[in-house]
C-alpha cells in the first residue's frame, strides 16, 4: 500500500473519532509487514486520563491480533469541522512515539503526516524519538537495533 492510500485510510478512520471534549479528531492507519492495515481513532473520556490516541489504538489492535512487524503509520488529525485537505499536520505525542519504539525499528519505521490532501511528510521514528530507550536496553544479550522475534505465525 502506498503512502497516499495509507493516509486516505487514516482520514477515513478519523471519522470514528470520539473527541467531544477537545473536538480534535485523529485517525491513524498502521501498515504491517504482511500488508495488512490496522486503523485507530482517538477516544476521549469524561475522566480525561482513560483517553487514548489514534496511533496507540491502531498499534494495540494489531498487537492484540498477533502482529508485531510494522512498516509505517499514517496520521490524520484536525479540528472536528476540518475536512480532508484542511487537516492540521498532526505528529504523534510522546507516549505514542514510545509505544512505537517498543514494536518498531527506529531506523526503518516511517511516520507519515499530512493534511489529508496532496502534501505528505515521511519521518523515521529515530528522527522523532532520538536517543530513545527501548526493549533492547532491558533484554540481556540483545544489542540495540538487533532484530526482534518474528511475527506470530498464523496471525
Ligand atoms: Zn499519542
């Protein structure tokens, strides 16, 4: 799937955003190495802290179905009234960057940003989360950047 199609999928996922407090709607589309795509939207809560971002929703959906090998994520965000092409350039928050770091290769995983129109930006995770702390910092015998385990078979 190309970047533009992945962004269009994120724009569609944004339609499901539950964001009555911020009125800032975000959608995300996560591309797995096997070609499958998982979507997510932001979900707010009256108690505030239980809310979750679109990016983590997509990642957690994928991981919960056995996927752990990801290539890219497209993020589409903006005020509720903004339509495709009018969105804000919405970069992932720090928490989502850290969750990406858990499952994604910082040297290869791409974060695709755009306004839902023609313009697209592609960033590497290592550039949005430099000098990061990840699983290899805790796992004994595994060096930074070393490949993680393969995707769960049959998932
Ligand atoms: Zn976030």
